[in-house]
C-alpha cells in the first residue's frame, strides 16, 4: 500500500513538471505518464496481490486458533457435570441394611429381660424365707407374752425402784401391750448399754431377790455398762416391774469359737414354760446393727445346745 501511494505522488509530480515544460512535450510526456502509470498500476496491483496473498497465508495460523475454539475440551468438563456419580447416592439409600439392623437388635434386648428376671425371682424366695421365719417367731412371742398373767413386783431397794420407774415411763406407755413393753425393755438395754468386762458383778442373795441381781441391775441402768450379769439383771428388774415372773439364771453358754463359757441370762416363766431372754448375747449378734431377736422369748428347745443351766443359781 505504501508503494502505490508513492507512485501516485510521483505521477502527480510529473504532471506538474509537464505543465511547466509546454504543450509540445505534453503529448510525449503524457505517453510516458500513461506507460509509467500503467507500470506503477501493474506494480501496485502486484504489490496488493502480494500483500493480500500474504495475509491470506497468515490467515491459516489465525484459523489454527480454531483449536482455541476447540471448546469441546471445555465441553469435556461435562464429566464435572457428571452428577450421575452423585446420583449414585442410591448406595446411601441402601439404608435398608441399617433398618434391618434395628429389627434384629430388639430380639437380644428382649431376651436378656427373661434372663435377668429369673435370678431376681429365684433370690426373692431366699430372702423371704428368713423374713417369714422371723415374723412367725415374733408373732409367737407376741401371743405368748400377751397371754401371760401380770403381777407387778418391785424390789425393796428404793434407788433401783425409782430408776426403774423413770426408765419405764420413758420407753413405755399405758396403751402398749405386754409384748410391746417387754420388747421395749430388751431394745433399751441393747441400744443404750455396752459390754464392759471391767465392771464388777455381785452374786449374794438379798431378800426374795438376789442381792447381786439388785446391785447389778442398778449399776447397769445407772451407768449403762457391764457384763452378762448386768445385762440379765437389768432386764429382770424391768420386766418384773411390768408384772412378769422373771428370773436371773446362772450357767454356761456356747461360744462362737466352740466350747462353753460361764454366762448369765434372763428367764421368764409363762404357764410353766421357761423362755430365754439373753440381751447380752443378742447385743453381740447385732454388733451395733439391727436387732435380730434370736435370743428373745425362746424355749430351750429352740436354742438347743446353746445353754447349760445351774439349777441352784436361779434368782
């Protein structure tokens, strides 16, 4: 394009010079101009053809940019749009296995219940049997004691009488049955007194009650400590105040380690039958816990091989 523009300028310059030279040379110069213009025209055409052909040759590279237009690769991003894998969440919908698991789970839960229930039912009879036996013993003792004739008796030893009256007013009421009063006396001695081997015991007789019984009873009810003689004496003093035929029995009792040892306990006679009441041994059995009444209103047959009586020592 630049060459054609230059040729035009040359032609224009030549025309100007032709005008200045005269008319004579005009015809010859016009011929020359025509030829040169034709030549330049042909050259410009060739240059334009070459220029136009050159861009045409470079077009292919531009057309090769079509690979950039190869949006197909971009369209190949369709794999990203391949949510089908995401739609393969049906495996997640394979929750049926999960639903089947709960279905199988309940049976194990239901099966242990019978298993645990069985031991509970088997243990209940074991615990009920002793409870029932204790209740039966208690009801027997209640019938025996409530059926006894009462003849209240107090000692001539005034300090013991006053102390007995004071304690009985605290632990019993007039509307209580004989059984309830005797049980209150038994509980009081066990709960309020303690064994003390250092407390001396007396055995001499005093009027119709042994002197030792009176002194031992007073010491126990006053100081709340003593040995088996004091336990038994205190219980005899309280139950005689109720009106029962109570006695202080000397003898021996069976030891937990085996054999026998010297001992004193209380006996209440009702309708000719001797019933053992041993608060000191009962205190040992309870050992600070619940009183079990294993030596409360028992015949010697019921506590067989537990006692040896000294017949001459019965006060």
